[in-house]
C-alpha cells in the first residue's frame, strides 16, 4: 500500500514578545495555534523578565534580526494568517511594517500590546506613534482592549457608545476592521466594526470570576487569526475566538502566585 500524505494545516505566524511564564506572548500563541489545529511559526520581538506577578524588565530584539527572521519564514512557509502582538520598540514596529509592505499576506491581526496587565509599559510613545501611522493601515484587523483603544485614539471609553466612537476613530486612522474587547465593562461586551464603521456587531457575555486571566488578549487575537486562516468570515471568526477564550477561562487552573494564565489547551467535550 502507498501511504497517503495528510493535508498540511494552515500555517499561522506569531510576531510577539517572549513571556517566560507562557501565559502570554509567543509560547502562549503557539499553544493557541495548536489548539486550533494550525501549525505555528514565530518571530520573537522582545525578551521579558516576568511571571504571573508582573513584568519586571523588557529587552527588545534588534530590528535587523526581526527582519531576517520574518524574511526567512516567508521564504519557506505559505503563511495563512499573522498575529502581531508586543513589538517592544519603534524600530521593531518599522521592521514589521516594512515586512508587510514587501509581502502580500492575508488575515493579519494586530493586538496592540502597549501595557501589561500589571501596568508596565511595553511600547514607548515613539513606538506607539509609528504603530498608528505605519502599521495600523497595513493590517486586516486590530483587536485592542478598551485601555489600548483609549491610548490609541485619545478617547475615554466607559460604555458601548464610547466603544463605537473609538472604533470610528480607529477607522479614520486607517483601520480596516476593528474588534474592541470590553471584558471590564458591565455588562462585559465586545464591539466588532467594519466598512469604516458603517457595519457593527456587539457581543455581550457574562463575566467569568477567576484570577487566571493572564493572556486573554493574546489568546483572543491569536484564535481570531486561526479562525480566519481556516476560512471563516470576520463575524464567525470573532464568535469562535470569543468562545475559545471563554472556555479557556472557565477551564483555567491556578498556576503561579499572581494572576495565572488561561488554559490554552483545555480538553474539549
């Protein structure tokens, strides 16, 4: 008998920082990608000293290494989707923007990681400026939480109406599709906006009471990229990504002394 080869899974590229506790960043992204039946490749943008108790130090990777890594990966793999997370420096933001300008890649999801959940700054003002002007218009979807959306737009966000105003501002800045996550609102709600804000959809959900919330933004954005890579449209991809994060929160196991990670590899029923 001649063995038949299995169809290769979609390849998802994560461009993000390294979290040694594996709750967020590259290693968490790889777990999320595997959970969705995709194959993950990665480019580390920054090293961090952190645990579940917070970020202690950040060291960006040299932009030339980021450029070489990305070019090596794109020359070897057919990339079905990209998740961009923490970038760490203005130089790295430019390197990623240059990469996207040189290569035609679909399903690029930007999670604008500007601060850690413990409050540590992860991208200085210069880098945020480059992200706004160079990177934002190049991606397909941006997935800020309400704090990140506020920092990017300068608008205070207290309710769903504020979320719509922030999404409109992001569209004016060049964003094609926007998902603003509002897990801290009451009730918790997420806003999906596309076609320059002419089309919107709000997802409401119950809050899950757990301390294991580290990496929820990374998990959502990476799950969204995976669902887009497998052919789902934006609404369905967003719905499935939300369901994944909800189950990852519900199935979280207490790890570490601080805010532990979600359970990226929970067993499905």
